[in-house]
C-alpha cells in the first residue's frame, strides 16, 4: 500500500470482485479515483475475474485462495480460543493479521452482506464505511437480525448507490452520516462507439431484421422477473406485432430452466432468444443489435444495464422497481406506474410507434452524473471529508 502522508489508507472489502453490479460499480470507482487521494488494498473472500484488471499499484488479497491449509487450521484454533476467552473482543485471526500488514485509516465494506467485517473493524479500533447496493428483497441474504442491525449502526459512514437504497437504510433506523454515491460506468466510450451494422449482429444471432427486438440483461432470477418478460412477449405477439425478445445473461439455474419451459409451453420460444452471459465487445455488440431495452425487475437499487442501454441510444421501458427511476427521467424513457401487463405493453407499443422520442440533449446532460470519473471524484471527496487525517 502506498504510504504517502496525504493519502487516505483504505482496505476495500468486496465479496468476490466478480461481474456483479455492485462489484463492477466498486471497480469503476477504484480505477477512476484521483491518485493523490486514496491508497487502496483490494480484499476478497474469493478471487474474482476482475481483480487482475485493477491497477498494479493496488495490492490484492484473496481470503480463500491465499491461505494454506496449515494457516487455516492455525487460524481456526486461534479463533476458537479468542471466542472462548474474550468473546466481547473477538475478531478473526486473518483480519487481525491484515490490519497489522496493512495499517489503514478505514475499512471499506462493499454490500450489506458482510457484517463480520464491520464488527471486526470495531473491535480493532478501525472505522468502517458501508456501501449499500441493496433494497429490501436482498435482505434475505443477511442471516440474522443482529447482523442487519450491526450494518445499520456500526459503520462510521453509510454510502448508498441510489436515493432508493438510502431510503431503505433510513427505514432501518440509520439517522446520520449518510451519502449517495451512484453506481457508475465509463459513459463516453459507449456514447461514442462507432455505428455498427446491426444486420451483422442480427444475422449472427439468427434474428430476422424485420422484427422489433427488445432486449433485457442480467442474471435470470425471480428478482429480475423473466416471467413478466415472457408474458409481455406473448401479449405483443397475440396482438400481431412483429417482435422478438432477447435476454442477455446467465440462465443456468432452476429458475432460468423454468423460464425457458414457460416460453415453450406458450409456443413462443422461437421468438425469445436466451443468449447467455456475454463479456466485453461481444456484450456491447449483442445489446447494440436490439431496437429497445425492457426492464421487468421487481426491485433494482440502481440498474447499470439500463444506464448502459441509455448510453447506447436505446429507447427504454422500465418497471417502477427502485433506483432505476433516478436514471430514467421522463425525457429519457418510460417508467411504468405498475407491473401491470396492459400498461407495460401499451408503453412498448408507444415506443415502437415512435410516439415517445427521448430528448437527446437533456438525456446527454442528465447521464453525465453517472460517469465513473464524476462519481469517483465525489466518492474520494466524501471519504476524505468524513475521515480527515489529523
């Protein structure tokens, strides 16, 4: 860790550093933060595929990968003895060692599902920051009420990825030291992508050019509501619209299997393409092949995929599922008032008929705030303000 006297020394904990929205958002902040403000160490429990893309100046540590069996056994004994002799002062042995190896001004805890880190920091006299990327449906992943209360009360500062996520923390009782740092992406490369021949992407995907192609993106799960996605496809096809639907994202789950079987049972599986997970240039080309973007989620604390679609110039129709409404103002696209099938379909028909053009100038100005450089600047200034070095 760079030990410059003016740098705020930070250990940043994220569960995996894999391609999940909350972790992509964190990586974008870390890559774009001004170099003279933060000194960082990246720590994960499981070494994700994004860790190697961090700047070489940021050391990394993977809890599960970088401890030998001997060290794990030694730590287990030390943890047992520590809990038994002084449970009120307990902190896991590996975190104690990490604190010695990398003295820091703060521990940064990404996502609400890591209460053990905030507790250990408190025991070691290290102030923590919690960055919340969840709404209430995600609280099912917090094991105990005690864990949730600790994440509300222990952190010195709570950052939220949207006003919607901040509101949830207020409902849980957090009353002070709260700020919003939006999830963000590098906007300019998407806006300025060269115009590509959509026909080539369509041909590769096997989707006829004369169909209006609606795309959605994300891991296929109940929160993303692919069942509504399928029902919308069924209704538009019943009404005779020449449409095709495409989902970009992993669907190798029981819920994904159900979604595919549902489409087959409705005899519309030839109008829904499940393309699986795509990365890098292949992902952008796949999204670019679409005419419009559809979000049917039950809850989204922000929705990076919607922001990406907006940057790529796609008209968007989204459900009123949380933080996405802070992206999609009325001059950007349509946020429906409900998840009702009739309203969703009606909104999409407006878009397909060219009756809901977005205001390009206002949209361009609006989305600038979600650029990674803008949010990284805000992020580092907030941390410096709350953790001023004496």
